[in-house]
C-alpha cells in the first residue's frame, strides 16, 4: 500500500514543527542539561474559545533556573560494606509484577541467591504498582523494605520523600561503568543532576494488530501505520473492506490512552509536557498539555471515533480491554496500543485459541503511531530504588543485587522471556535474546523505539511530583472527549 500524506490533516500542524507555544521543546541534548542556559519560552498563538469553554492561560511560564542537587547532600552508598560480613545479609524486595513477570522475577532471584553466599533476597509481591506505591507511602521508614520497584511516574515523589539512597551515589562510590546502558532509560530516572533509581523492567507502548485482518483488507501486514495520519488511512481501509468493524480500539485509562499515551505523543511531537524542561532542569511549576498541541492530538483521536474508525473501550482498568477488543466475535477491532511488556502474555493467550483463525504468528507488532514519522517513545515500566536507613550491609547488598538484575546476561534473559526492553545494549549479544530478536523481531520493536529520535528534554518525558494526578486529569478529560465532548 502506498500511503498519502494529507497536508490538510489537523495533526499535520503538529508534525510540521514545534508549534509556537510555551511547551516547545528545547532541541538541546539532555546530556547538556544543567550546563547550558535554560531554554527560552515563547507565548502561544491566540486560540478562540468555544461557547462555555475555558482556555488555559497563555502567559509563558518563567524561564527555568537550572538546579543541581549535590550527591554529598544525600544519603551515601556504602558499597564496600559487604566485604567483612560473615553470614548472608537478608534484604526484602517489594514489587507489583504479576503472572509470567512475577514468575520470571522469582526465577532470577533464586538464581542470584544460589550464585553467592553473602546476600539473600526475599521477594514480596504487593499485588500491583498501585498497591506497592500505597504501601510504601503509608509505611514508616522502619517498616519499609531494603529495595522497592516503582513505576516511572514516581521519580519526583520518591526523590522528594528523602527516603532513598540515590543510585548515583552507588555508581560514584563503586566507579560503576554505565556506558552500555541505554541513555534514554537512565535519563528517565534522573533529575536535577541526580540518578535516583536504576531502570529494570523497561517498556514502552507498541501497536498490536491482527495480520489476518490486514491481509483481508488488502493491506501489507509487514507495513503497519507509524503516524496518526497513516493510522487513519489504515483504519479507513480496514473498515471499508469489511475486514473488521473498527480499525483500532482506544481507551482513556490513566496508564494508557488517557494518561501515558498523552505523555508519549507530546514527546513524539518534540513538545514539553511541563515547564522547566519537563521538570528536569528545575521543579516543574505547571503542565503544558492543555494548549494547541494537546487540542490537535485529541481532536484527531476524537475524529476517528466520530468517523467510525475507532472505538473506545472505556477506562481499561485492567490494561487488557483494548487487546480483548481484537477478540470480540461481533465487533472486532484490528489494532490496539498497549505496553510492550504484555507481548509474552498475549502470545501465550493466542496460543490457547482466544481468536479463532488467528495464531500467535498472525499477531503483528509495530511502533506506537504518533504525531511524527520517527517511531520513538519515552520509557515506561519500573525502576529499582534502594531504601535509606536500613544499615550499611543492607544497602551494599541491595546495590549488589541491582548490578545482577541489570547485568547483560540477566537483562537478556528477562527481555527474551517477558517482552520488556533490555536496559543495556550488550544484552543483545547474549542468548537467549540473540535468538529471540533474530527469530521474532516483534520483541525488538520496543527496544528500537527507545533508540529512535533525538535525546533531549522532550524525548525523556516529564518528571513532576503529581505526575500520576496529571495523568488522572487528562484521563478524565479524555473520557469526555471520546464520548463526544468539546476538546
């Protein structure tokens, strides 16, 4: 299929360049953040309000003042504290991974415990990210574990809590070489010059699609849509052909279409989601998503539903509703956007015959469509924190275990089994990942998205204390918009 670029499409204005709003990305490499002057902001063009609509203020935010927190002012990391320990040091690790992810993590912990005699790790599954966050926040420091796995939107809140030893302190004390780690993965957990945590289970959104439906509609199943314009074109052809009822299933969940995807689309458009360099040059003071870029994005999404090319499945609380729409026997969709971390599970479910006539080989995986032809993404998933005030041997034990979790071999095993992205490039040279990526390129799509595009303040996404609340706000607005409300 030859795709046309419709220059008149509303989203084309977003793709064409950085709209002159205060949210405009700096274009500078984030590696220079803290060294170069902060980006200058400009005011937004006038926007006319619809009857009864309240527009966001157009006064540009103040220019960011770059701040750097010295490691010497934060809890130190006694990496040598295991040297003189006689017996094993016990540490507890809280996490919220479930299903095959929990099983695989348990196997890695067992492997680590058997590989040495100085540290013994005990896993405690809290039942999900939300439960883990709630328990951690509500617990006293004495009641907290030595390690905790938390999602990407918790960076600023945990940094502000003063309850952790920054991973940067461990890296500095251990003269740790991080050159093989993916820069975008590391920088996602860095703010104000401090590396707060170590990425472990890294993911990003990808497009899942039914290759059978593509073939039946006369589409190339090896050429999925990359831009939002192409997504509309493909959906139109799928519907017009009668191959499926709708092109794509959408949702307004906080962790997906209502919150996380908005962050992804802003980064893809090279736009800042929050001021002060997405909160990475200095603490963010306001969000910027309610301007022309956000309006253009949500107008395009709404129009696909209005035109019968997409359907909303609601809040997608369990994270599976958009994918299950592909298996709807009456009104199926051909495409859905979901986390790459679900790939292993989706393939297992298809093996069980969930969709008649569709085998695991018929599942296509492509980049998440967005407002740019460059298939890039920001980091999702979780990272590991070392909790402070647990004793020097315990801190050193946690650091030793983190080095194992993010070693090339462990990451190769973890990524091949789960669909998560390896956090370091040398994992791609090791089995079983070598064979997995060679024989099933679907597992590599999410990895390649983290290498694509520029590495700047927009491309690593926002960090702010109430990021989860910001996602809830956009999700609530998204619900109204997908139901036909005024964008």
